[in-house]
């Protein structure tokens, strides 16, 4: 059985906890729903790299994604930056809001 496919010029993917714009996104129809037809590990790796180099502050959801991508606990992640796990929790609670990180931590 042949599967239906198409390419979406601009596709907004929200599965990482925040919106990611994907250009020329390959889609496949699964159970009457159009879904991304890409390697999700590659997508996560690329998003991780883009977040590391972006010039704007991170949001709480982006910090949560980075921590989970690195497979770290809040305590371990906080130790990397010299902050307590409670600071990491406060960052992540900001959801889509930009977080305030000291210049030395940033």
C-alpha cells in the first residue's frame, strides 16, 4: 500500500516543548493525520545546536529541552552552571518566557 506524502513549505512543530519552524518539511499521512516524516534524533540534535548559538535569551521550555537532551537531572545541570537545582526549576517554570541568567552563567 502506497503512503501519501507531501512537502510543507513552512511547518511549525511543537513536540519539543516550543515551536520549531521547519522549512520544506516532508510529511506523511498516518491514520488520516499528516505528521513529520523525519529522523527525530537528527531534529533534536539540530535544535540543540541552534539553541547553543542563538543570540536571544533562552526560554524556560528551551532550558528544559536542553537539560533533557543532555539526559541530566536538574541537580546535575545546575552544577554545570554553579547554581542549585532550585534555580534550574525556576528557569524551567518560565515556560515560554525568557529566563534571566547571570552573564557568567550565560
